[in-house]
C-alpha cells in the first residue's frame, strides 16, 4: 500500500477526472518502490529523520519512524509525481529520463548505505 495519496498526486499533475485512478495508483506504487530502491531504504524517508537511527538520552534506540502521508519528507511527493508523470503522460523518452533524474537529484540527500 502506498504512503503517498492518490489525491495528492492527482492534484500535482492536475488530473481532475477519476477514469485513470487505477492506473495512477499502480504508478504511485511503482514510483514509491523505485525511490526506495534508489535510496537503499525499506520505506520512504520521514521527518523527523529516520536515518541514522535516533537514540534517546539514555542511549536507547528510539523506535523506527513509520512513513505515513503526514510525516513523509516534503521532497518525496513531488518526486513521486515526477515518476508518475514520466509513465502516465505522453512524454518523450528523453523527457521521461529527465523527470527520473530530477527526482533522484532531489532525493539524493536521503540516500543511505552508499558504501565507499
């Protein structure tokens, strides 16, 4: 199930009808999965920041922040919309690649476990 809501993506992409909702929802699911793979994460980044793991004053780990529509990092929504637009709208392959690259650049600061 997606964290990003269909209505939010539709608003960003200026979709006013419901005839494409099933397709858009599947593209949102795919976009979230793609972003998680790019970011090397199990879920979308959240605020307060979920990585690196936070510790309380006693040194005990604070429970993992679960991504929801309310706490996902603000940069995520437009990036998901970019990836959906690259698939849903009639864009050229070059434009689709540019949208994908723009989403990756915008979310790069949230990438983890990149190695040396």
